[in-house]
C-alpha cells in the first residue's frame, strides 16, 4: 500500500511532533525525580496528552509503512482520545499547585475534577466500543474525518486546557524573577500556537496547510520544554544579555546569603555542646538520630565515631570535622588525618561553618548534575 508524497510528509512530520512532545514529557518527568516537586510530575503527565489527537495518524502511518495494513479503528481512536481527559486533569493539578486556595477547597476541587474525568472517560470508552463511526471515519489511509462527538470532545478539552494555561502563565508573569516571567510567556505562547494550529487544520483542510500546522506544533513543544526546564541556551536566547548577567549575579548573591544564614542557624545548634553520656550515645544510635542536630539519620548519610560509635548525620560530621574535629561523646578526632583544634571566637566558627556549607552544597549540585 503506497502513500502519496503529501501523506508521507504528513506522516513524517506528525511522527516527529509526537516524538518531540514525548521527549519533552520524559525530560520533565525526570526533573520530578531530581527535585521531588510534584508540579513536574503533573506537568509531564499532562504534556503526554498534548500529541495524542495526532497519534492515530502516526499509528496508521507506521502500520502502513511497516505492515502494509490499516489498524482497527478501535485502536486508532483509543490512543487518539482515551487519555485526553486524564491529561486535562493533570493540567488542573499543575494549576492547583500554583494556586493559593485552602487545603479543604483544594481537596474538593480535586475530587470533583477526578469524578468528572472518570465520567468523561467512561462515556468515551462506551462510544468507542459501541460504534467508532460516532467518533469519525477514515478519509484516506492515515487521516480521519472526525464526527460531531469527537469535535465537541476535542474542542472542550482545548478550551479547558487553554484556560488553564492562560491562568498559569499569568501567575508566572507576576513573579519578580525574570526567568519565571519568561516561563509564563513561553507557556502562553505555546498554547496560542497549539490553538492556532488546531483551528488552521480544521478551517483550511488542505494538505500543505496541514503540514504547516504540524510544523507549528513542533515549536509549541519547544516552548513547553522551556516552561518547565528552561535550559541555559533558552535563557540567553530570550533574555537580554545584560539582564541575563545581572540575573546570574543576583542568583549567586542570594545563594551565598542563603549559605551564610544557614551557617549561622547551624552554629546555634553546634554551640549547644555539652557532656554526652554513654547511655545517650547508645540511645541515639539505636534510634538512628544524629547526636548533634537530633535529626533522623539515613543509611546513605550516617557517620559514626571510630572510637565510641557516636552517630552523626553527614552534615554535622562534616561541620564538626571542620571545626574542633572533636567527637561530642569521647573527644577523639572525627577526622584522623586532622588534629583536634580550639576555636577562638564565634566569628571564626561561623566562617568555618559557612565554608563547610558551601562545600556541601557544591558537592550536592555536582551529584545532581
């Protein structure tokens, strides 16, 4: 089964668009596993739904190219529309994360939205397995003429998602941070491109126009990548060089100030040193609690004194080794390669802790990268 040149172009460009969107979604999901912020999780799951109205075309295209057959329409419309309502729900979750509504109202909104999502998906599946012509019919080997039901379904999802994107973009643009404002502009631009391309396909169903519209939505995927990941090259491209340099200097200053403030707070903990009994050492060790900060100690950040087995978290162990280098329980050296020292003043102690904190944060940033 041979495809015409125009249909081959539509198939290839649509495949590229779907692949780029899925790549962007995976990158955003990967960001969630780095920082554990659920906004990235919801955004990644939502962006998976953006190319789905075109995946039926991709399915038909691949099936014809490799297997010389057109797949069942049930499969076509399943991957085309089943996940769209869930994607809209996840976009709502992204917006809720940025909203300032109370926890009680938030739970109510999520429950209501989830119930509506389940109802919509149930109706869609019922129609799908009853009669696919209610959703649409093939007009050529890879494209479908959508029926009224599908048009209403897709139009409603587009309006809801576009409204959510506008609200989210407006919230981001209110930020004092230049980068966050840029991210707000990118998501609004991306969805405007998406809506324009969608209406262009519907209103001018000419092959050349459809190809142009599919190319446009590829740029939309790039704007979404910038919204949630914002790589350095995109910052340099869209932010003025002067603003970009000032922004980097400001971030470095804020980070150094944060480290200093953190060090001073940490000093208050370390300054509370007192005589520790063997019973206390044993008590904290058995319960995996740091002897200094009283925080929970995990397997990956546990450090014990080689003399008395006193338990410290990694941060406190590093700080103590930089300071007196003396165990709180037995007064032996924590780092055997360094001598035990006496700190003359509080200023000297804070300066040492600050350097220790800077080293710790640089090490963490290196590991994340």
